[in-house]
């Protein structure tokens, strides 16, 4: 008698799971926003303005925040810049509203970090740059004693900042960059994801020894495969060590234009799909405002946030009964201000009801010159093509889901 194998579904239900199961992380407060825990993935960006220009910085932060950026980073290369952040914070509160701010501190930045910690909600440090290790041209390795000595120097330099942030209830981002590992880490682990992870872990353990755990970790690289490997290894090592710190995702120096967006999406989207990541920044060589729509598109595509209309449209073919590209543009322009809806635009009945089964509304070409409008799987009415967009809006209005732009 012929035996029949069990259906594949019975063998591995995970293959059919369409839900992204996010890694469980501890919640870390950054001003009035919380990163990690059960909270939505948070969107970040960074202003380009010189922080010494208080008015320009306030305006830039406000522009970003108004279009959905939830945490804004500023650079503080000097003590004067750090003090200026206090004025920026105060002016935002007076003229707009409090915005969660992060200060970027580099290069022997202890004094700068201690000053700016008074004014921001989170301080970002780069382990490869926070304590300068003078390179030696004839060095071939670090002894265990030398490695430990520098570790102690790091702890001595980092402790005042950790204590300050701990006492104020503020946060720190330990932001490792592939391109700026310390010489000690390079000699010991090479220019590798392992070196990046060990660099972060050294700083995490110092913070934990001082009873400070308001930490967010990032492992950025400009090459997507390196970035992916570093974050995955970081998660593995944290799981082994019982750590649950939230992760800030990004492909650093992604460039501009279409490729910069694709490169960022390839890295950030891949990890988010694996359940890794609690806050993101798309780093484009463009105005910071251009980064926010990319962030939201990544999150929307993965079903992690719904901040705009989801458009489902077939690619068009010889069966298409109207100018699909033009009609999709018309539908998008008329409805793009709405949130939480799925709208399908299909060129023919073959790709119609079946392919758009999950959409809230459908716009389908069934015969030349006429459009069929759907609510879910139900055909509601057939209208002349010239009235299609107007009647779609009327259908949305009739269901009480329309808001004026």
C-alpha cells in the first residue's frame, strides 16, 4: 500500500508563519519615547546644522519631528557645542515642544559628554573613538596585560558619564562602527564583525558593573553583509550572556538616491524581518527629511507600522484595460493622506478580486471604458472610467473612513 507523507504544514508550521516575531528587549526611555519592550520600532534621524547655530538647529529638529522623526541626533564636537545643546533644548520647549535628543560624542569626549548629558535624553558614544589609543607603527600584537590596562583606562574614563546618566535616568547608545574600531580590537580580532561585537560587549560590561542598563546598541557598517553579520552575532552573544538590550539598526554611509535607499532597505529590512531591531535610521547623503519616508516605507512593507495607505497594483500587461500607471497615480494623489487602508488598483478581471483579496477597496478594469469598485471581495458598483477615482472616494466616504486632506 502506498503511504502518503504528512503535509508539510504539519512538519514545520514556522514555514507558514506570516507574523514577524520581534526579539524581546528591555524598554529604554529616551525622553518621552521608549525604545524596545513592546513598543513600535522608533524612527530616528540627525540634523546637519552646526549645533552652535541654535536657531537653525531648532528649526531643523522641528522640521524632522513634524514629519514623524521621533528621536533626533545632534553632533557635539566641542564643549561649546555641548553647552549650545542646552539652549536648543530650552528653545524647543518654549517655541514648539520637547523633542527627544541624542548627542553624538567622539574623540576623548569625556568632558563634552558630561556637559551634554545635562541637556539631552541620550548620549551616543563610539567605543573605537571614546578613548584614544595612540597607534604604534611597529606594533604586531597586544599582550593580555596591555589589553587589560587599556580596558581599565576605558572604565576610568567612562565611569563619570555612566554615573551621570544613571542618576538622571537617561540613556546611552553604544554605537560601534565597522570603520572605526580601535587599534587594540583590530589587532586582536581583525576588521571583523567579531571585533565589533567584542568592542560593544566591553563597554556594556563596564556599564553593567556600574549598575547602568539604559543602553541601546548599534553595529553599523557601510557594507550590508558586514552589518548583517555583526548584528546577528551581537544578538547571539547577548542571548548567551543573558542580555536583552534594544538594537538601533542602520547601514552607515549608504549614499544617496535610489541605491542609497535600496542599500539601507536591504540591511535594515532583512534584520527587521528576522525580528531584530527596535529603532532605525536610514543614513542618506541628502537632506535629513528625505530619510523619514524611507524608514516608514520599510516598516510599512514589513507590517511593523501602518502610517500610510498600502497600495496593491498589478504590473500591467496586454490585458490591462486602462492606463494603469496614470490611474494608480491619480488614486494615490487622491488618497495618500489617509492612514490604515489597503487600496488595490488592478488592470483586468484576471488580476482583480483574487489578487486583491486582502485590500479594503479595489479599483478594477472589467470592460473597456468602465471600472468596477470593490469593498473587500464584494463588487459594489460599475462606473465609467472617467468617474472611477471620484466614485472610489465616495465609497470610502460612505464607509466613514474618509478624512479631508
